[in-house]
C-alpha cells in the first residue's frame, strides 16, 4: 500500500487541553489544512454549540459530530481538532485511527478546571460544580483518549513544547 506523505492528524482530548491552539500551530508548521470539528458543525448548523445544546439537546449535537466523522475527509493533508466528546462515542476512535494518526492531549482534572473555569461557551461545564463534572467525565473518557496512537501530557509543558512534541512524533 502507498505510504501517505502527510497522513491526516486527529487531535483529541478533554476540553481545555489546548487542542485548538496546539492544532493551529502544528498545522502551520507541518503545512496541513486546519479543521475544527466544532466550527464545522457550527457553520453547518448556523448556530453556536451552546445554542445547539440549548435548542436541540446534547444527543442531536452528538449525531452531528458522528456525521462530521462519517462524511470523512481527504485521506491526507488535514489536521482535525476534535471536540472533547467526539471520540467518546462508540466506534468513532476506530474510524479516526483508520483515517489518520490520532494524538491525545492529556491533562489532570485540576489542570483542566483551571484552564476552563472562566469560559462560558462549554455547556457541559455550566453546572454548579464543574470540577466534579470534569472528574466524572474524565473517568469515562480517559481510557478512550488513551487508545490514540500517541498521548502527550500537556501539564508542565509550554504550548511550544507540546507543539514540538506533536510535530516530532508525527514525522516518525
Ligand atoms: C465537548 C467539548 C467541546 C464541544 C462541546 C462538547 C465535550 O469542544 O464540542 O461543548 O463533550 O467535551 P472542546 O473540547 O473543543 O472544548
């Protein structure tokens, strides 16, 4: 089989692990087209993620994420930053791994809480106790994020270091 020169790179991980920031920089450095699953869904629905959750509910949003993955992407040349819950749905991580290389950005619940506590655009974290919610979700999601081709701890590392780590591992 022909070896792809620039296989797609899927960036997954919990909210607040820096997927969009790291993804844009890696895409720039590696000459990949940057695609953000949340932005693609918002553009198609002509609504923000918060509006989709409020008016249609989470299950509808999850169906939109599944459709985004199933419609596929060019086989090479794209970096796709995935919403935190996207690879959690059954079978999705397997599809991502068929379509490219999957990198997980990892962080602790406390670190995620610190990075997300002032944001208001993540409906799942607009609850009375966001830290408890993060811990609960992380317990379910972490084993799935760990199925990626490469897991990168983001805590104690600068954005530049994480970007460098992803770029080096992608080239291997
Ligand atoms: C979600 C993560 C968000 C967004 C939505 C749900 C999740 O994306 O898709 O609010 O379930 O973890 P980010 O991970 O880019 O914040």
